C-alpha cells in the first residue's frame, strides 16, 4: 500500500509541497519572536519614516517575515494543482501542529530547571560577554511568546489563506490559464495586506493597548516589505510551474489544474 502510494507522482508532489509548506509555517512561528532591522542587516542605516504621524519607522520586522512569503507562494502553487481543498487541508493541519507545538513548549517552560543548567551552563563560553546569567529565564523569554501574539498570528494566517484562495480563483476565472503572475502574485498581495494588519490588531491593539494609528503605521511598513518580496518572488512561481509540469507530464499537469479549478 505504501509503495503504491509513493509511486504516484501526484501523491509525492502533494507530500513534497505540503512538507515544505508546513515546515516553513512552523519555523516562521518559532523565529518570529526575534525583531531585526532589515536595513542594518544589509549594511545600511535604518530608515526614519513617518507614517500616519508615527515617527522613527523603518523595516524593523519579525524574523518570521523571511519565511511567510515562501508559505504564500507555496499556497498559490498548491492552489494551482490541488485547488482550494488542498490549501485548506494543509492550512488547518498547520494550525493544529502549531497549537500542539506551543502547548508542548509551554509544558517545557513549566518544568523545574536543573540548577547546573540554569546557572552554570550559560557560562561555558570562553567569552565572558556572552555569558547567560539565567538559562531558564532566557528559555522562557525566547519561547514563551504571549498568547495574544500566537493567537493573532494563527488567525492572520488562516484569514490570509482563505482570502488568498478566494482571490486566486477569482482572478483565474477572469484571466483563464494565462497570466500566472496575475493570479499568483495578485492573490498574495491581497492576502498579505490583510495578514499584515490582522496580526497586529489582535496581538497589540487588543492584547497590548496600542493605539490604532500605530497599528496602521507599523502594518503599512510590514506590507511594503511583503509587497516588494512578493513581486521579487514572481519568477520563482514560473520556475516552479515549469519543473512541476515537467515532473508530472503535460497531460497529468493539465488534468490536475482543471480539477483544481472546479
């Protein structure tokens, strides 16, 4: 049975794309706790924008934004070949795994730390400046993200996926099989716009008493970054289509696309 399952190219393609999809979403959730300066990471001075009256804005982003564009590109590729049902199955499965992962993390946080690990293991580095006074506190701070941030991220992810699927098929009905860039990149730009603001609204407007102007300002900066990345990744979508069609064969690929559009 397993041999038969894995010998089918369509099944293997779904497993492969689904595995990358789920892995990127999970890793994005975990690394999202880090805030980094995009400009300084590239060796430039940080920008100092003013949006909606909020000053000092630059591309200060969560590390998760490195992977979320990949997730949304995969969403469009999976949507193309496996339809809305394929995207929804993977999205719900991903949310369930993220929730499970964070439950396990909070369980790990609640465990009583070994005294040596908590105090001494952080001093093993030869560089005194890198010593960690309390490893357990560091563990809690890194992995113990606020529930509002987790909730906001998951809701934004699900809403973004639903919007992406809807926009993708609406655009495809208008343009037909042509203009892959329009339905793929276009649907991503729409879904990422909503995602950028939903997560901040839930995590910080509701969960941390930010004023709505700051949410809109920071959300706008995040969306500008996602907009640029979505455009830059457009050639990747065409490249993926080329290799998938070649792997499946023209007849099988066209059959999958037709069924996915129903």
